[in-house]
């Protein structure tokens, strides 16, 4: 089964909801970045949240960036997504290893520590929208829940989970975002809170084979759930040699000439997918010609 996100409404439009299966997305990220189990869990949760938040945007060229700067050993994370379900991301220190937390689970909160979550939406306007909140627990789901409430004034519940195999590959990954619309009645709010309280662990449900539809059925099944759309999601990086070459051109003639004078090949790395691009001295000379135009 390929990864996908389900978009839904419930309680006659008083609730909107998203749920995702992101096992392949997270496994691709793990392979590309060679992440440790705790780094895989942290990045996987942020990728899952980012993918769902991405499809909340409307425009084809809209871009969402989730950036966490933190004091913990993981150093920080960055995820970028679009309105088509495509997502990519990386962690600053993919090798970080930590003992399990008090619950015997991967200690994502310990890996992140204190920090700030920035949400940047580039919607094609003059200035991007930027919202910033402090990390509440560093567990990422709680932090996104707090962001929605404080920055966007949308009461939300975000549940995210990544489950690892014994060989450190990804066994399951996914999550949900449920949001109350401004017209939500007290009765609906109470019912939703009661349903949410019954979900203690997203990873346990994923381990039991829950699909995105089943997650939403468990949360909103008694509230006239309507599944509106199923959107494929994938780990996708749009880097290529031409794009990376433009980065070199943007450094200017002086920098390029200096590289040519050194007489060595130049290697650049894409942070998002960890692909290396090599430019020979001859290629650098071609870029210098373009920079002069």
C-alpha cells in the first residue's frame, strides 16, 4: 500500500480532519539520511505533520516549511511540503543516539529538548506567513497542537507516530490532525474530547494495522464522518544538477573564479535528500560564462 492522506469533515462541517499513512515517506528519509532510530522517529513525525499541513494549502506553488531549532542533541529539523502531498526533510544530527524514555519508547522529546517551532507558508504573496511558538514537549505532535491553537487560533489535536522494526527500518508511520471550525457547538467539542481521550498511542493503533480511514473512524465515526478526498503522499526532492548549478552562479564571478583557480572539482550536497553533485573545473568555467551574462 502506497502512502496517502485522507481529508475529511464531520459533525456537519464543524470539524475538519486529516489522517495519513507515511511508512514509505519515513523509510525513504531514513535511508537517504541514515538516521538513528530516535532521529527517524523525530523526522518521521515532522514529515507526517508537514505532509498533512501541506495539503491544507490551496495553490499549486504554495510551499510550507516547518523548522525546529532546539537545544537537544538532534540540533534541529527542517521539513518542506507542498499542496500535492509531496514532502522532504532532514535533521541536523542524524546519528544521535539516546536511551529509551521512562515509557520505554524512543525519546524524541529528549532528543529535541527546549526550542522553537517556526511555520513558514509561502503562498505567493509579497511576504511569507511566519508563525513561531516554543516547543511544549518536543514530542512534535503536542508542539504542532500548541502552534495551531496559539498562532492560528484553531483548536486542534495532532497525533503522530513512527514505529521501528528490530533492524531499525520503519515498521509503521502515520498520524492525524483534527480541527474544530469556528462554528463548532459545545456538544460537538465535548464529544470530540471524549473520543480523543480514548486514543493513548497512535503507534499502537498503527501497529494494529489501522489505516488513515480507520483512524478517523475511531475518532469521528459517531459524528457523521465524511471522507472527502484521498491524496497520495511521497518523499520528493526537486533538486537536480541545473538547480544546484544556479546556486553556484548566485555566488558571483569572484567566487567561481576562485574555485576554478583552485583547479579542483567542487562537490555540493543537497540537505534534503543527501544527494551529492560534482562539478568539474570545465563545468565551473561554463557556469562562470553564465554568471557573466
